[in-house]
């Protein structure tokens, strides 16, 4: 394959997920293209600095209402004349106030603050990194580097249909080929849900390394939608039973009447026999369950610091375990890679081919369930349930 | 799995008038595009209203080309304002000294505004298409939206953008070395 053109490299910087797999594969293996990309990215960041302007939060509902109020029209398209300087003289009449309240969400969505940010990372593939809790001790200083703010919290909403869930999430409806479902789930109750987009910012403060100070990262996740096959009521009851069983097992250990293994995941030692048994008992009462989820690929934008800056700052921290060092190095390497830390001892994983791309299949070590996650077309997909890996893969390949 | 009928949701109704829908959907983007060129939010809102009015006089609000038309008009109108009305520069400086600026160092304010003025001047010296692709993309429009606005394919936008960035850099270097 030929090298990527300058235009393709420029688009790779802004919209990495828009390039096809073959092009991305070439880029991942081509040192020449990667070196040229670095130049393209530097130029883009430089231009971003030149064209930076103060953020302009706009109020389209208020602007529309002002235009109409000035023209004495209530609803129809106005015989419009120019209204100047409205941004600094908020004159919210009754109509404007009402419209403003109703359109608050839309107003926020149109806020061009995001336009001042440069997208620095959007995962196109996931890899699993087995970690133990002790691996994260080397990152203790990191928690003091930034001031974290939640700018919008995703709202979970139940929907009556896949179409409604899709409408809430603003994504195409999940379509599952029912012939790929395990026989035990073909007549199971179906539930639908959606989660709206959530976002937050981290502004690096004076405790952060010099290269990061002052930069703000904006993390946007979702929206997402899911279809769940199985009995939700029994699932909730099963979860409570499992929790109760696990607590009982832990209590027994403390009393010296049972085994001495730990019941939590923090130790990274894997589930105890008591936990495994209680979870298995609870899930056997629930019956088979399967969830199919679709989420807009999360993305990180930055007002300054690049992924490379953040990685090098993290890797410069003393006391990182080899596992964590390797996980940090693999962020965006190859391009778009997102390492997901998984408690070691609980989950095994390996790469699988799904929908023509490389995905990751997970199987929990207790044999209770399986999952597969893949990223395609800027969206993250997951199929998970109390079924075998072959079954989740069959469903995954039938998702449209 | 998706053949289920859509039920009533009870959510707030979206605007029903075509002009209202267009205004609500595109106003933020149009302001952002104009603001990227002008670096002045108030003037950018003026430009946005002007292009909406102009569009309303000449076109149907539900025309499929409406967003592209508005975005293109926003760039052109904003560039024309810079080219033809130098007094805007003086107003920028006056505003910077008197309004809403958390910056307390007057020297920094002057330097920042001088930098912005030079960039805006450089933008006006670029070919219109180059200035447009910069304003549109750096306002947050996607490659598909930029391509639609400029009448080119999304795959060409990267090439145009790359060339425009190099041209802007060259203009800035030339301006600062004079």
C-alpha cells in the first residue's frame, strides 16, 4: 500500500476513526508515515494556537426569542431586522425565558467551547492488561495533578423499544439477528435502555509536570444504548443473593469458621471458592442473560497537552510496576489503542475477529460468563452474558 | 429487533417552525465560525443574525443546503468585515481594556490582541478557500460538514486544511519578519 498522503495524515489527526482498516494498518507499521504525522500534528497544534479565540457560549433560544420579540412576532418565521449586540444585553422576555428553559440542553450542546479543544485521543481498539491493585500505587501522585470537574452526567433511561432507546441515545438502533441468539434466550423478556452523554474535565494544576500545567483535558463518554435479554427482576434478586452470599462467606472467614480466602477483588488474588459458589448459585436462579450494548467511542480533547506529553509525564513517575509501565506505553500505541486494566485472577482474555475487525473476548475464570468488545465505525460494541464465548461471538457477528 | 413502534415519550417538543428549527440547530455553529474569524463574540453574533436574515429572505428554511449555505456565508461575511472595517480593531482593543477580561496585565492584553489582529490580517490575505477551511474546521465542524460547505469531498478537506495551515504559517512568518 502507498504511503498516506498529507491530507490523509491531517485527517488522521482530527478524525482517526474515519480511515479504513487497511490505511490504519499501514500507518501502524510505517515509520515514515508516523514521522510525517508528527510534523502534521505539530503544524495543526501550532495553527490551533494561532486561531485560538475566547470561548463564546451562545444562547440560540434566547437569540431567536430576542429576534422575534423585537419584531413583534410570536411564532412564525419573523420579518426580521438585525438585532445588534444582544450577547451582552440579555433581554429575556417571557417567551425567551420559556424557550430558554426548554432548550437548555440544546444550548449547552451548541456551546462552541469544544471548538477550542483539540481531540487528542479516540480509541479504535481495546487491549486487556491484567493488573493488581498494587500496580496503581506508583500513580498516587497523579491524583494531585489535576482539578476534576464533572460537566455533564449521563442519565440512564429505560426505553420501551429499541427505537426509543436509539432516539434517546442519538445512535442507530441496535439490531440483533434473532437467529444468532442462544435458544434459551429467543423467547426471553427483552429490555431496552439508553444512557445520555457524560463528560468531565481535568485541569492540570501546579503539582503537575511543567508540560501539562494549565492544560485542560475534556473527556466525553457516550451516549450509549443497550438491549438486554433475560428476566431483569430475577437478575436484580440474583445480584442481591450473590452479594449476601459473598458477605456471608467473608463473615464466616472472619469468625474462623470458614475458609480464609478473601472475598473482594482488591487483592487481585481472584475470587474465593465461597464467592464463586454463591455467585454461581444466584445466577443459576436467574437463568441466562445477555446484553448487547453500543456506545459512541469515548474521546479525549486537550487545550494543550498531547497524549505523548501525558504518557511521558506518567512514565517519569518513580515506582511504576513493569505491568503499569507497559500499560501506559500502550496507550495510543498502536494508534487508537486503549488498554483496559482488568483485575488479574478474575478474567482471561484474547483477541478475536468480530465484524471484520479485531475485538477482545473476555471469559471470567469462574466459567460464569463471556463477553466480547470491539470498536468499529467510531462506536464501541459489547455483547456479554451468562453464555459461552462461542455464543456471544455468534450474537456479536449478527449485530447490525 | 427494531420494528417496534415508537411510543410517546413525553419529552419537550422540538421547535416545529422550519426557521426555528434551523436557527436552533445552526446558530451555535454559525457564531462559532464567525467568532473564529473575528475573535469577537458580539460581532460574531451580529454576523450570525445577518446571515440568518439573508438566508431567510432568499431561501426556504427547510432547504437541504441551508447549513452549508449558512456556514459559508458566515466565513465570507466575517472576512469581509475584517477587510472593510478597520474600526473593529479599535473596538477590540477598547473592549479588551474595559470588559469581562480576567487578565489583569495590561501589557499581556495588548500583546494578545496584537497577536489576534495579526492572525486575522493574515487570514484575509489567504485565498478565500484556504481561510474558509481554517475557519470552518477550527470552529469544530466535521470534515463532512466542511466538505459540504466548500463543495468538495470530505477526503479533500485534509489536503486543503494542510495547505491552508502551511499558508497561514508562511503569512504569519512574513508578517512578523517585516
